[in-house]
C-alpha cells in the first residue's frame, strides 16, 4: 500500500465465507507492519531518534508511555525508539510463527486470531504511529517522509475501520484525532457513496 492513495477499494476484500477472513487479516497485518517499518527504517528515523539519546520513558507523545513486556509478561520501560523496534519485531515474530499463521493451505488459523493476535497488533501499531507523528511534528522532516507517514497511516485507518480492528476511543486514538479525522471522514464519505 506504500505511496498508494488510501481508498475503500484498496482495503475492501471480498471473501465468500468466514474461512477466508483469517487469511485476509493475516495478509493485511503483513502489509500494515511493512508500512510501519518503512516509515521507521527507510528514512533513517531510527538513527535520528537514537541520536537524540532518549532514555527509558522518553520520546513518547506527551503524557503517554508505552511498555513492552518480558518473558514473564512483566512491564518493561524503554525509550520510544526501542519500543518501536520491539513492536515491529514482535509482529514479525508472530507472522513467522506457523502455529499462528500456517504456511500450508490445509492448516487452520487459531480460532480467535482476530481477538488474540490481529487486534492487539493493530493497537500496538497505532502506538508506533503515535510516536512517529509525535517525532515528526517536533523535528523537521522531508516532505516525502511526511507524505509516506500520512499515506500509510491513512491505509492503516481505512483497514481498521473496514475490519473493526481499533478502539477509536483509546487514549492513543484521541491523541491522533487530527491525523485520524481525514481518513475516517473520507472512508465514511466513500462508504455512503457506494450505497
């Protein structure tokens, strides 16, 4: 979806029955994490953020700190740049886990894939976008970087609305309200035009 304008047509996926939905969601998650990764790595945002010397709890949007977790599920405080890396790696690890995302067509996806995997991943990718927008509003960036961020975020919001994958009342969504409004209004307008 990188550099494509977001539209309902791009995120709409026709599936004949519920058996196709997990496959569509798995493919979507792969696209979404790739988009977020491009914004973080391709424009060297990681290097820039690391050069600022953010320590644990630093680099996050005002009043927010997102936590990672360790093997015992205990909260781990880290910098915003380390949190982004942690989340992108966490999603990549899930995508490579054949118990969650089977490679062969005969295997079944876990029964609660959407609730236990997709929605939590989308919620945390929303955190990644919040950090990236926060960083870009405080640091001069090239126009192409800003366009890439807004374009991929628009696709992310469209997909989230289409599949019902995000809580738009969360603190992070409220923080990103200005960035969410345009794609959400465009989505609703497109939906109404289809009727």
